[in-house]
């Protein structure tokens, strides 16, 4: 039901739920969302979600 609704809303991903699950999987390198926030898992540190504010 969820994937069908996502497609109705315009989602073009083949498996959106699986894609979402990889965003939070902290063992795969790069930036991940965890209970601690946004984490750089290659350098083992929590990072700010905003790098630079544009004027």
C-alpha cells in the first residue's frame, strides 16, 4: 500500500522503502541519518545538517 501511494505521489524509485532503509544504515560509508543525527560514518562524527546559509 505504501509503495503504491508513493508512486501515486510521483515517486519514480523502483523500491523506495529499500532506498529509505539504506539512508539510515550507518555501516555503509558516507553521510547517514541515525538517532544521533546526521553522521559522517567515514570520520565517525556527527555533522551539522546545514553547511552554509546563502544570503
